[in-house]
C-alpha cells in the first residue's frame, strides 16, 4: 500500500512540474571587477524578471537577427576594459545582458554562429548605455528566437 501511495505522490509531483511551465532561464554572476550581471530574456516572464532583477546596469546588450529583428539567444559576449583586460566572458541565456560597469571605456565583442563584431563604448556614472548587436541569422532554424 505504501508503494502505491509513493507512486501516486511521484506522479502528482511530476504533473505539477509539467503544469507549472518552464523555469526561467536567467543566469546571474559577478564580473572580474566584482560587479553583478544578469542574462536571459527569451520569454516575456524572463524580460519582466530581468527588469526587476535589481542589477543596476551601466550597460545593456541586446542580440537580434539583422533582417527580422527577432531576438537571438546563445551569443558569446566578451567585455574588456581600456587596458584589454577581460572583465566578462559569457554565453547569453537569452537576447539580453545587463551588467553593472564602473565608469570608463570598454570594448564589447559579440559572436554568434561564427560571426563576430566589436564595439567600443564609454560608460558614465548614472547614465545607462545600450548596445544592439545585429547578426545575419535564419531565425526559423535558431531555437529561442522571437520577433523583437
């Protein structure tokens, strides 16, 4: 009898997990400067969670498909300071990366499906910046995309 009750409990928990929907794919961490970052934003729920994450962002990066504007996940982002020292090297869980950066000059490199590009920016205190990296991508074949 206990075996049947245990099996029923396992089935009920599995069903609850399925009905709860997918977990938010948001990743957070700390740069080599000791400043927070967060990445994700595939779904509306994730974008809401990013907006309310509490991570102050001196820089917000968005990755999109050039032609359609669809969001792209899984880009690799490298942030280096003015001396070329890598502060962050991460693969995005969604199209957005929010990172707190100290005021200064930075080189941001992005790579997606063997395409790469770099941009230089200045970050000032209390003036958030946003960079958009637009890649040539066939969004029908890229998982985790949606129109931007």
